[in-house]
C-alpha cells in the first residue's frame, strides 16, 4: 500500500497541471517521507538555475518537471553553472540524454555515474581541458559529443565505454588519441576534425565497424595511411585541408559519401574510378580548371562549385547523376553531352559566364530544378519547353530580352524567377503554366502582362517592382489574380 501511495504522490508531483501539483504538495505536508522528493526538486532548481530559493513553489515544480522529467527523458542545461552540475542530478536515473552547450559546467559530479539509463552525453562549447573521470564510468553511453572544448588528451580509460557508437571530438586541441581507442569495437562514427596537430594511432585500424570518419580542418597535406585501412568506411570528410593528392582514398571500396571541399586538388587519381559505391562527391573550392576524370559512372551527386572550371567536357559519362552543382566557376557554356544525364533532377550553374544554353538541354526529362542566376544569357533555347518535370526555374540577373513561347509547356513549373533582366514583353503562353505559384519579373522593362495570366489559379506571389507599369495596369492585374499577392511600385 505504501508503495502504491508513493507512486500516486510522484504521479501528482510530476503532473503538468497546477491542481495535481498542489495536491502533491499537500500530501507531503502530512507524510514527512515525501519531503525528500521536494528537497530534491528544490536542489535541482537551484543547481540548474544558479538560484537560492528557500521554498518550493508550484512554479518551481513545473519548471523542474519540464526540464528534468519530460517525455524525451532529456536534461538540457540552459544556464551557466558556476558551481557545476548539481550532484542531485545523479538521482535522475530515468535520464537517457544530457545536453549542455555553451555553458561552463566545470566538471561533472561523481554521482552522475548512477545514471544507468544514460545513452547520450553532449557537452559542447564548455571549455573542458580534460575529460572528467566520471564520463568513462558511464558504460551505457552510445553517443559522446565533446566538440568545441579545449581538450588536450583523451584518457586510456575511454576503452571502458564499450557500447559507444558515436564519438565526436572536433574542434579541440588534441595531438593524439590513445591506442586504447581501438578497443571501441562498436564505434560507427568518429569525428576528430579541427584538431590541426592530431596524429592518428595505428590502433584506429582496429575499429572494424567504423562507417563514418571526419578529419575536416586538420591542415593535412596528405591522407594518413591508416585511413586507407578502414575498409568499411561509407562516409569520409576530408574537407578544409591542404590535400593535393588522395591516392590512399582509392582503397576504400565501400565509400558512399566523400567530402573533399576546399583542398588543393587539381585532378583525381586514376584509381578513383574503382570507387563504384560512391554516390555523393564534394569537390567544392578546389583549383580544378577541367572536369575531373576517373569518376565512376555510378555517382549520383556531384558538387564542383567555387572551383576554377572552364569546361565540363566529360560530364556526360556520369549517367546516374541526379544533382550537379557547378556554381561560381568560369564556365562560358554547357556541353551538348549534358543530354546524357538522363537522371538529372537538379542543375545549378549560378554565377558563371554562360551566354547560351545547348539545345540538348531539353532532353533532361527528369530535371526538376534549374538554377542559372547571374550569367550572361540573352536568349533561351526553344527546347526548354521539353522539360516537362521542371518545377523551379531561376534566371535572375541575366540579359534576357524575351522568353520563348515554348515555356508555356512547362506545366509542372511552380516557381519562375526572371528578376533583373531586360524583358519588354511576356508571351501569352504564360497562361498555360497552371502549376505556377511564384513568379518574379521584378526589375525588367515590362509595361504590361498578358491577360492570360488570369488562368494561373495557383499563383500566390507575383513580384512586379522595378517595371514601368502604370497604376491602372496594376489594378487590372490584381483584379485578374484575386488570390495572389501582387507586389508592385504602384
């Protein structure tokens, strides 16, 4: 009976409504045994808020319930804890996750080792210079996130976290990792980027289950040999280093995602074509003048933005591509072989020097998004009307004087951006764009829009600012489109 009474008390105390909490506080006045729970509530509130409250109120109880007894079993620290995490947290044995970001918690109380349900511990941006010993006693941990601290070393006792699957140590001051890290045989993901002086131990190769590894921002001039022995790697981040060669990577036959952005790569090694499992490749910000050879034709997403590309000759081989990003290069044209990319769904070529588009562009029947802002286009090919799947077409800041009537065939188009061009007329075929929701023709030389625009029943946003359209015409357009927000100068 006493146990049932205690459970009833706790259910009332941890309720969300004020009435039940008041009942619990009244019960505690009659049964001194329950006072210990109230003392813990007050200690939690004072410890987690840097307060010195003497009396437990309904407001305080509700705060503790929200922070410590929520449905996610997560404790998130919101305040800088001058005295560190309070010892009473050790009594929150239901907790599965603790998050403290940007709050100086100093160290952790030894009582935290009582949290036998704790699976995730996230202590980021806390200024830790060493790993609190109690952390390696939390043997139920699956995820340990210690990013953006000032850790100089990881103790050998890290091996005690035998269930650990995710270990994030980025942005610290690590120079090495203990050989015992090789005993974390369940580790799936390891991030040690932004530790510029870090030297990887050979023991890393014992992580037979490792599928994700990040070494971004470590000022690497070469890929460490041990990386090439991590045969199960699916995700590898080597961005923001100083790499000019990546031969070691060609040994990783299971790679699916490879990030190589912002290095010194001018080409790719011949052995790169053996990475047939590779689906996503980031080469952004590398000095590549020509399209890199030796990429397996099975690639699906390719990012080549902010390189120095002058040509895309060779891209036609990548017949499985669904995304191609070549923003901010020196391209003056797109190759006719682009038509071989029959699976392409998104093409981004903003901030280039394109003056013309190939007629073969119309063969991209799967294309849904075409972004060509900030180029030198003065005309569009008639074949653009064959892009039947196209949903988004952005052509801002070009030199277009007209758009072809064939664009009326783009019946899937939802967003059309033509701002800051030189358009003087709009074809009546615009009325056929029955899926169009957003139309931007701002900063052109339009004096009128065709009456067929009234057929665009789904249009919700029309931007006309910066055109010499008089107020009477604007009124007429607004009358044609009663459910559309029309933004104009008048």
